[in-house]
């Protein structure tokens, strides 16, 4: 299977992002290079990391050792909460870029709104600056709620290209996804499998058994058919390949409706309105 079989989503500035990427959340830095190398070999071209993960250097080592041309890669990282503010965000960007060993980023995200700090507008101005300079191809946010996004839209001409949020069958975020759609913001799902918590859902297991796929493949296919960008994480080469092997089957409308009924407001991560 060739990398070209991964469809892309065109962001609101015309940049294309692979709809399936590879995440490295909670992967130790010394294990990250092997995991990213396995992902690249399996045909992934989009890699998602963050300053707080502590593994940007590990991602960088794998990219440097890879024979994949830079222009075929899509690399995302995120500014951490402690580095918010205009000048601090620019410094954090330089530090992350150095660890990754890159000249530019494809996507840079504000990791959390951290409302008590109230610095995300200043951080967004820094991302606007980086976009104007061509040091990032796209600017986005992560874990922003509609009211955070509205404030950005009211105070900036640059509309976030992406909002990366916790999203899976147990937490389907329909209101937030509708807001994204209305404002041409792409929806990217972190924890797309709810860290495994939705894989034993009887409805999902039944669909998987009927079509001869794993529950994880069913959930990832559900994301793709909804139009979500998705970044599953694994350190196991066989699982990395399995998670990518989701482009040769489709879920029926009935399957999609069945999974839609499994929303139970299940958060595996913090509440963005309270996490500071």
C-alpha cells in the first residue's frame, strides 16, 4: 500500500493534510524514533507531537534518518501552556523547531486555551506572525471550545485551520464539529480510540466481527467517513500497520448510525474550560 492511498483534507488556507496521521502522545523520547520510523515505513506521512510530550527530539531523529523527502511529510507540534504569550510562544516555537531539526512546521497549535491564564489571544498573534513569515504552513488550536474560537475569530483575521480535540465514539462533540464546519475549521481527533475505552463497546465489536475487521479499524474508519482528521498512536509495528489498513472498506449508513448512538460524554482527558 502506497502513501498516496491516504486521502487528504484541504485546510482553509489551501494546505493539504493527510487525513490519517501518527501520534506520539505518551511515547518516551527514546522509543519515539523507532515508533515514527515504523510509521513512516508503513506509509504514514503526517506526524503529530507536542512540546509537553518531551519527544520532539525523538521525532526529529526519525525524520533525519528517513529517506522520505521533507515536502512529503506533514509535521505538527504544539506550544505548551507555560509558554503562552506572544514572545514566549515565539521562543517555544524556535525551541521545538530546533529539537525537530526542521526549517519550518506544517502545522503549529496552541495546545490548550487555559482560560485562567488568558493568554491565548497573545499566543495566536505569535502564530499569525509565524504564518506571515512562512515558518509555519498552517496555524491552529487544540482543545478549544466554541466560545474560545469565537473570541479568536472576533479578534483576528486568521481563522484557525484546525482544532484538535478529544473525539471518539464515546465523546462525539457534535456541537463543536458543527461550529468547525460553519467556520471552515478542520476537525482533528486526538485519543480517537478513547485510549481503548470504546473498543469493547458491543455495537462496535459486532460491526467489527461482521466485516472481519478489528474494533480499532472500525472506529478509525468511522472517523474518516465523518470527515475527521485522525492521529492514532501505537508503538507496536503490527498495530501501526493495522491502524493504517482502513482504506479498502466502508461502513454502511446503518453502521454509522449505530456508532453515533454510542455517544456517552466520555472524556479521557481534561475539560478544556477547567484545565489551566
